[in-house]
């Protein structure tokens, strides 16, 4: 049985949930949920800026300032924030240390 992860780019939705910490750069739980039927879920914890760096590292794109502004505002209000359409492979997600939750 081959346990290698596929390199296919999949579409994920990234959820950012404030846990605690300072207003400027709080600790956040980031969930990546695949938007297909199977819906693997990956999780990571870090500062908001660390989570932003993970998204940039995974996708290669910089989060637009307007999206970043909305994300930060929602986190400051202690609300969940979402980024849709994150295209990345499962191998890339696990390479930065995010853990799969749905196994």
C-alpha cells in the first residue's frame, strides 16, 4: 500500500479562530478544510502573523491588503475569519507542520 500523499492541488477554505493573546498579534487556530466531498481538515496554532505567513508559504500569493484588513478586523472582534479558494496540495500542508484532524 502506497502511503505517499498526492501532489494534486486541492481547494481549501482557511478558517482563523482567535484563541487568546494581545490585540495586535493574538494566538489563532487555523483550520484548512478541503471543499470537496472528502473534506480533510488540517489544523495549526500560531500567532495571526504566523498563520498569514503559512498561507503565503503554501500558496505563493500575498494576501491582498483588503482581505488582510478584514481578516484582522474580524479577529480583533473575536469573530472567525475565512479565506476561500486556497489552492494547495496535502503534501505541502503537512510539510509546514499542520496536523490532519479527521483521521
